[in-house]
């Protein structure tokens, strides 16, 4: 499978409340993300909607929570899916 271009992807399956492991796409910022805890997606203007794409499924997503805590210190990283 080659590169996927999401530049013109519209808002679909809109969500603002997310759970650990939820996979999302923010059309305005053109960013893909994974929620690392239960949260409400917010920006300085308040709640915003993102496209809910799916959820990572595992018996223990604790390592994802630990990565999320680390990202608070280091900032967002590039995500490569293979």
C-alpha cells in the first residue's frame, strides 16, 4: 500500500469525547492521532470535533498511556504506520 493523502478528507464520524486507543483525524490540522486516555478533544477556542476512525484493541493499553504522559513533555511526534 502506498502513501495515503488525507489533505481533502472531510469530517466524518464526528467525535469530541475520546477513550484510550481511539484513532482520530483532525481535518483542519491535517493530523492523525491516538487518544492515550479518556478525554474531550479541545483547543483554546473550546471543544472541537475530529473524525473518529477506529480504536486500537488490546487487553492492556497501559503502555499507550505511558507514551502519552511522555508526549506531554516532549511534544507531538511523527507517526508512521506500516
